[in-house]
């Protein structure tokens, strides 16, 4: 029977998240009995720490089952504002500038939708997480890919951004540590980008969802870089998903100028209202019980670091080109070129079909000559998956 459905122009250009598509394919193959090693998922493989689960159970028993205010419960917004103020060196941050959302994904969508619209160009340092492009296009703005140099770990400089800017440029979406490369912008690099954005009157959206997962040095926040400066056009996005192994709880937030926060809350009031009440209480425990949190995060980061060391050792020994990861939990690997216009996708397909290893093609991050391996998976899987990747590259 032919379908009666024609997608509206709102979503005509929308594509499914490629990272989720890979995971779905790997799960389907597994369900069919294939021993697939899934290095596609961008999700910590640890349970949510017990003290957070306990706090959620207590909150449920105490009746945390009803609507809350749209931008979230006040104690959670307060602690988010306090922690932002600490980063800013004691400047005051009002809870009125904080909106809690259903994952940092919704916080990012809210920000893109209220800040940008038709006729606006937004610079996206690329490779970049697949959803920024789609969110900007849903807002009818135009994402402009800005490629960073290979010898700068694919990070962009103010010079790269200026070269891509036009009179229509309204903002930039930063992400450090970066998905998919694991590259990390240091304080000086963030300050230089802020200087340019200030000069040009651009909005800066900083997606800091991986900030707690850093190895050789702590990852600075854009708020650290903004100490002592005007913050008129900054929106910082964070959440509990990656740092606290809380992907399924769906809690993220934005810290923004209060009038922007108000606009985002108004948008959210017509889409999802408040983020799940009990999950907000779980996030409150994660942010306020700092000693337990720090212990839990340190243990997870140590496990990621062991896998990072094992994976990078295999790649280095095989002389394969990859970005040295300083944060997050990804290895970004360059695929031998050949004549294929999308070598990453061809390689990922062969790796899955012939070696039972699922990875994400770089096309998902607008850099088709690469693949992304996630090491948010057991050490043995990471070692075996990288070993088979190396083997296929050599073969
Ligand atoms: C760069 C980046 N930002 C945001 C998100 C979304 O996180 P959340 O689960 O908080 O919506 C992800 C998830 O993969 C991500 O990689």
C-alpha cells in the first residue's frame, strides 16, 4: 500500500542520527546471533552511581511525581548557578539564567531555536557532533562547517573562524572536549575565540557535556575563559549524562543571560514542560554530594583512561593516523583514502560485515575520511575492536 505520508517542509531535510543508526544496526546483528563488538555508542558502560540511584528512590517515596516549574526545581537551578559562579571567579549567576531540560540535547535545541533563525549563519567547528547541524536547520538557520587543521587536532583557531565568517554570521557552537575527536581546547584557545566573538557580536554556545572526562589536564569551561568579562552572549550547556553515567535519566541544562533563559523556558513550556521530576532530584544529588561524585567520576575516568592507553598504543604501533584524545571517550581515526568519496562509511561497513565491529563513519561528523571508535566499552572489547580495525586497515 502506498503511504499517505509526505513529511512537512519542517522535517523534509532531517536525517536520523547516524550514531544512533549504527548502534541500532549493531543491536539488530547481535539479536540475530552475531558476536558484534559495539564501539559505536557514545554512552558510558557503567551503572549510575548508587548514591544517585538512592537519592532518586527517596525522592520518589517522598512524592516527586508531579509537574515542577518548567525551568526546573529551584534547588537544582541554584546549585547549577552556584557552580557556574565558582567558575567565573565569584561573579553572581542567578538561577533565573538556568533552564533544566530533557538532556543537554534539548537544552541545545532550545538555545539554537531561540537564538538563530532564517538568514542567520552559525559557525560549527567540524568535525562536529551530528545534531548541531540538524538543530540549526530546524531553526531554519544555516550551519557553516569550519574545518580545523590536522596538526591542530582538527581544532579551529580564530583565524579559521574569521575566514568562514560573513555579515550574516550570528554565532558559533563550541564543543570541548570534542565529540568525535576527543580534542580539548585549552584556556588560551577558548579566550582567543571569546575575544573574536566579543569583537564580532557573535553568540557562543558552549557544549560542555564531556568536560568532566579529561585525562592529561582538566578541561576548562568557557566560563573559566569568561572570568572578568561581559557575558552578554554566552550560553553554556552541560548535563549529567556522560560524567555521571546518567544517559537514560535525560537531564541537561543551560546557563544563559536571564532573558535568553526566559525565552527558552517559554519554548520548553509548549514542547515538553519540565524535565522528569524524579530525574531532577537524581541530578541534584549528583551535583550536591560532591565527595561521592568526585570519587565516582574519578573511577570512571581511570577506566576510560586505561582503554584510551590500550587503544592508542595499538594505533601508534601500527602507524595509523588518529587524533590524540585528551577528553571524552573517542578515537578518531583516518581511513586510507582511495577513490571512494566516503571512505569512512565504506570502511565502517566492511568492518561490521567482515570483522563484527561496529564504529561510526566520519560522515556522521561531516568528515567522511575518518571513523570514530568509542572506548566507552569494556577494555577487552576496545582492545579486540581496535586490533581488528588495524588488521582491516593493513589488509
Ligand atoms: C557533543 C554532545 N552533546 C550533547 C549530547 C547529548 O547529551 P544528552 O544525553 O545530555 O542529551 C551528546 C550525546 O551523545 C554529545 O555527544
